[in-house]
């Protein structure tokens, strides 16, 4: 994997590398940065070094917040039709909470990063 990353760097192509142990990152990040690549880490177990994405800052309308709520619930659900009632209720609840969070935190927009 490490040699593949370094070889692809020669062609200046963008990459997404799945590296659960962080070994590829440790071996290649310095070289990649020196070569001009922007190296981003998403590590939910170590948020001090992880990049963050805040979907609430990107969602400008209530419809977009509803889409975020649906994505969050559907990502963790079974997706079966028999759970549709509960999924719909969860989506509505999360949507209300997201709207409340957005409206009450406008002046502190940077504090609700996921």
C-alpha cells in the first residue's frame, strides 16, 4: 500500500486512502506534504488530529437540514419497511433538534462541529 501511494504521487493524482491503523499515513504523510499534497486525516478516535466537517454550517435552508437528519438516521438504520414508522419519527426528532441547534447557535456557529 505504501509503495502504491508513493507511486501515485508521481502522477499528481488525488487519493483517498483507507488506513485504519495509521501506518500508511505515518510512512507517507511527510513526503506527500513536501511534494505539495494536502494531506487530510479523518480519525474519529483522535479528534485532535482529525479533519472535521460541519454539515450544519453547510445546510442553509430547513430543507437541507431535513436532508442532513435523514442521512444521519438512514445511515444507522436497518432500512426495512417495518421500521419506517420509527425511522420517520427519528428523522423528525433529529430535524427539530438540528433546527433548534442552528437557530440558538448562530452567534457561536463554530461550536457545533461533528
